[in-house]
C-alpha cells in the first residue's frame, strides 16, 4: 500500500523501508506493546527450558488478563506458524512458569485468565495458505502484517483473527490448573451465554442487535469477542469496548479518552478516576433499541482508534 505525505496541497510518496534485523522489529514492538497490540510486556526471549528447547520472542498479558505469545518474522517465507503453535502448546503446559514471570514483571496481584491464550504472529506478509491453515487450526491465533515507511512511519494491519474465543462452546467448564500449593483447582471458563442466562427475551434481542452492530464494524471478521467473569470485551488488536449486563440495561466502557470522544447527546461520563470494571475510561449505557444508533456512534469512534 503506497503512503503519501501531504504538504501544501501536494503529495509526496514516502518510500517503503525495512528493519535491519528481526531484533530491531521485536525491540520496537516490545517498547510499545500496549500501544500497538494492547498487551503489557512481561518478557523477551523467554526460554522454554531444556526439554522443549526454544525461545519465545515476546510474552505479554492483554487488557483482559489473557496470556499472549508474540512471534516476529521479517519475511513470510519463514515457518512462523508451526513455531508459534509449538510455543502455544508449551504455554498451556507450563502455566506456572508464565505466572511466575508475569508476577515478577507486573506484580504479585496480577490476574491471569487461562480460558484462551493468544498467539500473535507478526510478519511483512502472509499467504492465503497461511490464513487457511490458522483458520483450520481453530486456536486463538492472530496474524498481523507490518510495513515500515521511511524512518518515522509504521503501518500495522490485522489480517486474520478468530471471531470468538476458542472456548466459546463451553459453559463454565472446569479446566484444571495447578496452584502454588500444589493442589489442582478448577478454573471457570465463562461464555457470552453465561452472561445472558436468566435474561428476558427483550434483553436478549437488545444485546444481540448491539452485538451484530459491533461485528458489522469490520467486514473481515477481525473483531474478537471474549467473555470474562464481569464483562464481555470486544477487541481489534486491543480492546475498544467492554459490556456488563445490568438488570434491564447494559453498561458499556469505551477505550477512548473522554476528552477525545464526540458525544453530541451527552451519553458518556469520565470514569478514569473512579472505580469501574472495564479497561476503557469512558462509560455509557444502552437501555433500549431506540438508543442504539447513538450508542454505536460512540462505539465506532473507539473502534476506529484501533485501525
């Protein structure tokens, strides 16, 4: 995709450039991980031990507490998919190692959601065969392409993501994890249906209509939905919207600064300095279908910040 700079009503093309090494690409992402991919940095070049030898490029934890593995490749010819899957399997089998690393980097009180760990693969390009392969695999894998322009521009695009969390067919199922005490305890996996349980038919219609409008924002199916204990989050690379169910309405948090949002109907409030559950600091509500267009106008602004 050509990139042009506008100066005094004339355009000048900025020539594509490249990173000198894969490590240079990795370092840029790790120093800006929250801005680029919505994940907190945990570790770089994380070793997988003597039995399963390898080094994971980057370990992170996203806004919802989901473990993230990130692998980078300068070219599309390198087999990054198989390598990433190897590390994803390792992560699921070594939750304790990840937990220790996360606590050392982010504090002892860090919360980790093991329902659906993410694998993010970053390369200049992927083939149609790559996208077909990760779609068939069915794990929580995302493909991102990048392009560097000149010395000061980076273009980043999500070209594939699962449309829902990998465990969505389960309902509060028990996934056994080992705790620090050495005892196995069940981990609860939440789903969207869990949040809808006992809700009226009118409320279900309201939510499903809102949900459809969320996914319409991206025709390529790159918006991810993830249910946690408190809320349901929607992300495009990083969170842009979280929804919690009240008795007859939905509380919605938007990941856009309150001062940046265009809110002609005064539907939002700034919750950046008060306690709230969502990762976003701008809060609004949806109570009936007549409010949907106005609320979606706000949601779309938050979504567009991820493009």
